[in-house]
């Protein structure tokens, strides 16, 4: 029999984030510093406004600097994903995992209203599954 697990116990409570007005290169610095594959994007009031992946950054750098010979890779708000699915801390982790798989997403911000309170990623979901389905070794 499986138990219902909520995101709250497994989510990253202080996810790596970047301001929407930051440059792409500033976002890359944060991604590399925190060793993550993407960031939550917030506005000046620390409200969630999108997500930015390392692929978004790479695409902007290659396209703008190397292909189009521009002097900068641009700003986060220009390339971030704005229409982002979010969850609440009390949501069921397996339902969220199914939705992430269906929508081909590696991360999902966790919010309370528009306040960013965490993030769940495939890695945390795998940890939850391991905790509750794999016998002790």
C-alpha cells in the first residue's frame, strides 16, 4: 500500500533564483554557483514570474553572441518561461510527478499565492520514492 506524500517534506525550501532584470550571464553565474539546471525567476518584490533553464541561457548566448554577433546575451525576462505551472506545498508528490512527466518539465516552483516558497525537482521526487518504496539496505 502506498502512502500519500506532500511536496512540503521534499521540496527545496530556498531554491536558487534570479531577478527577471538580471543579465543572462548573471543567471549563468548563479546556475554554476549552485550547481543546478535552472532557476526560479522573481520580480523586484520577490514574487515568482517565471523559470529559466540552463538550456534557455545556452540558447541565448549562442544565438545572440555567436550567431548574431550581438554584444550581449540579453536579459532573463527576454528568454525565461513566463507561463509556469506551480504547485502548493500540500500537493501530492506522485500527482505532481505525473504532471511533470506529462509536460516534460524537470522542476516545478512551489508557491503560496505568488510567493515562492520552494521548488520540487525530479531529484527530490526520486528521493521521496526511494524513501518509501525501496526496502532498507
